[in-house]
């Protein structure tokens, strides 16, 4: 095989890997991740990119908590959702790497 042909094959392989990585990361970022707020206080939703999209508070259970407990539970749920989004992005990166 000629040197030129080997280089063309290498470039083609790199382009395919780059396209696979771009697609995998885009798919991960498009996902919505919902996490329950502890104490049955509602849910938070983040995008696959880790951006907070929605907070939904269960008004029926709200009287059974305090402001301090609500803020701690809310923060816990947001962090958990962001960590899940990060794990999804990492999985996409790992899956798109050559073996």
C-alpha cells in the first residue's frame, strides 16, 4: 500500500472517530435527567449538558419540611442530577474511543 493511501485511510479513520464522538456527545447532551428531591418534595431536571432545566416542588408535601431542609434536599438533588449528566457524557466519550 502506498504512503499516500495509508495517509488517506488514516485521515478517513480519524474523521469517522470524530463524527462518532460528536454524535455521541450530542446525544448525551440532548437527554433530560430527572432526579427526585429527597423527602418526596418533587423533582429536578437537568439537561445532558448539566444545565438546570426545571425544578418541580410537590406542594402537598411542602408543609412537612423546613426551609433549611428543603434547600439541602434541593441542592442534593441538583448535584446528583449534574453528576448523572457528567457520567453520561463520560460514557459517550469512552464508548467513542477506539479499542
